[in-house]
C-alpha cells in the first residue's frame, strides 16, 4: 500500500509535518506487520497511517499526549504493546503512553 499511496493516505502523511519521516516510519511498520503476518484492512491501515502521522507531528513538535490510565489497556496483549513500543522507538520525543494507543491498531488487525 505504501508504493501506491491513495490520495487520502498522502493527505494524512502531509499533515505529519515531515512527510519523509512519516513515510520512513510507515515503511518500517509495513515490513514489521508483514513479518508478524498481520494484515490490516484499508480502513485499519488509514487509521494506522493517521496515528503514525500524529506521532510524527508530536515527535517533531515535542508535544505529549495526556497521560493514560493503563488499566484500560489490560485486555491488550503484551505482544501488541511490544510491537507498538518497537514502532514508537522509531521516533524521538514521544510520551511512553503512546505505545498503548498504538497497540489498539494491532489488536484490531489481529481479529481480521
């Protein structure tokens, strides 16, 4: 999906403030998802792209998300949190809680 970006995907990537970095993280993520044999629907992918774009924006603007109550993520597998953590490490200046939000994308894609 990365090579043939749909217009909506390009629009979301452009909002990141650094399209090149956003594409780099998305390319890494796509390879990561492939190795984990996780396939996202087009809607899930666009939601994921939007989240990564927001993460890139927060990273370069050093904006933190509000702290989360981690208990609400108790149903999320450690595998998904670990995958999200790995992708979050591709960017600097992110709040540690970002991985919990990102992990939801993996959990929902695993249900496909």
